[in-house]
C-alpha cells in the first residue's frame, strides 16, 4: 500500500515545503488537490509565529489553494493553548509581531510591556534592541523564558533570515538562560495536533523540509515523516543527522509516486 493510501491525515509544513516566500513550489497544488480528492485530511502547520492563520489562508488562497482557517495551525496557537493551561494568570512580555500580539490578546493572554512573569520569544520581524534588552533584564530577574519554536532560519526567496531560534540564541548568550521551546518538534505540538485532528499517531504523516523540526518530531514521537529537499535540508545533511526521515523526496508532489 502506498503512503498516500495508508495515511488519513497529512500535516504539511509551508515555508520551504509547500511554497518558498511568495512562490508556490512546483507540484504542490497537484499534491493538495489529489489528496483532498481522495478524502484525506490535510492541515498546514507552520512554526512561523509571525503571522496568524487568517494571514496564511489569504496567502494560500492567493496561490490557488482552497483552505480555511480550520486547515491552518501555527506555533502561536500551540503556545496560546500552553499558556492557557499552565500559566492562566501570568503576564507575558512578548518578542513578537503585532499580528501575534493581537492573536494572543484575543485568546485571553495577559500581555505586558514592562514587568512580566514570562518572556515569550517568537519570530519577531519587528524586533528592536530595546525589546531584546528588556527581555534579557526580565530573564535575569527570574522571569520564565518560553519560545514559540526553535527554528534558527526562515527560508525566503532571497535566502535565509534569522528566525526565533536565532533570537533565543542571542538572549541565551547574554543571560545564560535558554527557553522551553514549543512548536515542532515538541510533545505539546503532537498533543495539540492529535486533539485538533481527532486521530492517532498511526494515522499521521508529517511532511517538511527541516530535520530538527518535522523529522525530529516524527522520530521522537513515533510518527511517519517525509523530508522534502525543496527548503533548508540537503541530502548531505541527512547523512549527518541523528533524525532520519522515513521517506525523502525532492518535492512534495513526489510523494504521490511513493
């Protein structure tokens, strides 16, 4: 039985997997339409916490991909759920975009621009030295350090740009404290996905372009993975990784032939 027939739920990365920057990758739309035609459940999961599900719906629809907000999950959503469960009354200082700030506030997260119980780092494309310095001061003062996801770089059409993991590395170098990461590949994301999709691990296939997120999540938690070589990872990288994908393809569409 092919992997497409075997699995009922497919969790797809976006940047570097389905599209790159503003350009949809060749064959991605064919892959999406083939699976939906077979009645498969597809959700897009991105560690990129700089935007909301609505932003990604608009982007994907602009590429001809018919999705709704129910088809999009971000590390920001996993983080909001984690904060609601474990830190319901805490104040949070956010290193994040206005879009993430608005989303978290709408989910009842108490945000503060001064004193805070928690420093939350995200993919902050609006980062300033003032925000970075204040986050370090709060962490030195005992604030809990969390991060939406560990990605070091975000792929764009022009190349890689610093992502949340790079911001956290800077804070860690200054304070000696590193965050608890959420998003892929961590257990909180697996639990969130299983709840949202109402499925088991055996039902899932994770597809993405990073060894240390999608592939690590599958390897660690017993979920089938497919690595696409259209983004950050090369075949040489795979040879030196402790996280090995179940399937390697050049692009997402090639999974239809497995």
